[in-house]
C-alpha cells in the first residue's frame, strides 16, 4: 500500500477511535504510534524510538518528552504528545522547547494525534522556533503536505536536506496564512495597495471602507473563477478520455444496455468515489484508462471501459453504502463502508484487480 494510502487509512479510523480515547496515553497508543510505524520506525525498538526520553535541563531534573526518534545513537526528532482533543493553539510546547535547546535533535513535533506541528531552528541556531514550518491535519489531508511528510520516513530522513526545505516551507506557510487572513478580512494596508492601482483619488476613510468590500468580493470571485476553470478542465479531460477509450479500443465490449440512459444521475458521492479510486491506482495504470459507468443500481468503475475488466462497483444509493470488489475469478464481494474514505482501506484489492487484467488473466 502506498504511503499516502496508509495515512488515509489511519485517518479513517480516527472518528471511531476517538470515541474510546480518554487519556494522553490512549492518544499515543491509538494514533501516534501507528503514524510512527507508517514512517518506518519500530516503536518497540528502544534503539529507534525512546518513550519518556529524559534530558536534564538546568535545575530541572528528570523532565521527559514523550518520544525521541534515534539515529546512530543520537536523538534526531523529539515528539511531545497531548490528548487528542487538546487545542494546540492554546498550548505552548515548553517541554519540547527546553529539550530542543539542550539536545542534538533538530526537529521537534507537537501533536494531539490528529494535528502534527513540526518545528526546527530557522530563526536562531539550537533554539526552537515559535512557529512551525509544517502542519499536518489527518482529518484534513492535503496531498502536497503528505508528500512533505514522506521526508520524515526512516529510509529517506536527511537532516541536511530538511534544513533548507524547512525554511521554504515555513515562510510559504506563513505567507499562505497571511493571504487567508487578508481574504477573510482585508487589512487597510492590503486594501490601499489595490485601491492605488485602480483609483487616482485620495485614500480617505470612506474610500477605504468602500474598497474593502470591493477588494474582498474581487478576491473571492477570482478564487471561484480559478476553481471553476480547473473543474471544467478536469471534467473535459475525463470526457475526452472516455470518448477516446470507446472509439479507439477495438477489444472493448459494447456498453451495457441502459448505461447511457439520460435518466441515470451520477451523484457527487459517486464522482468523489471515482476520483478516490483513481488516486489509489495512479501509480499502477494510466488514469485515462479508468472509466466510470453509472447504472440504475450501482456505479461501476472499469479498466479500459471494458465490461470484462471491472475494478469495483459503488452502491451508494441506499442508507448503507457498499463497495463491490472482485476476486481473480471475477466474483463480486460487497463490503459495507461507513463513508467514502473507507475506500482507501481496500486499496490493495483494487490494485490487485488491475494487476490481474494487466497480466492477461
């Protein structure tokens, strides 16, 4: 299973697990340790991961940080954990800050098992920055950030590379936060910048108030226009792909009766499920070969738009959702799923189905 798929499987378990987590220790066991395992660290090997890591700091003796990841006998990453429902914005990682200063570790992580904040010493050597350079929220997964998380895998971890990358990530993140704040509530300085570009008159209070509204509306319209343009492009690509597959593949069987019935409405959940399947298979097959066919009782996903090559079926029109998976003998097994994210849990079976067809079975 791909790294990002493993992360998404862990993320799908969080809502259910959080119902049973009552303590910080529970958060570590149910959420933090599984992530460390995905990153390739053996949490049961004290030469790799040391729980309750201790370093004396000044007059403070015996204080502990929750985990230290070890490389060549030295700590490279320090991790401070809070309970899963802790608000990290209201917490200061004081213990983590102190340990960072006196240890050889160059990366500090503050987490509640759902949000992970990564710190280093960009502003001053051997002094942990107040602001994180990377934040991962497992309940709001953004693939570019998960790609950055890959850098912390045991097999690829390189502190020298991370030092330069962390600087870029930190300032990129801060600029994005500034832009988000300005879009939600433009500051006077921000409004003045645009006003001077389009209005030659004096920047009075009334002009500021007027252009604050105009600026905010213009920014939101611009963002919506960009999103719509990208959606239209993605939809047109899918349509071209489907048409190309139907017209060019002489081995493809004819569409099933009713497949193009205009009365069949493809739902947003089916479209989202289709894109999840495509994301899972992105490294196994050209995505243009993955085609969706909507039927009355289910929505099918095929390889090469071929009825003889079903990848899966989505039964999303009832209260209980089901995902139809196929064995090597092309027997269908319907499994219940709670939500669309559960599809990631069956990534191996989806890939197996494609591999069977690719190997000529």
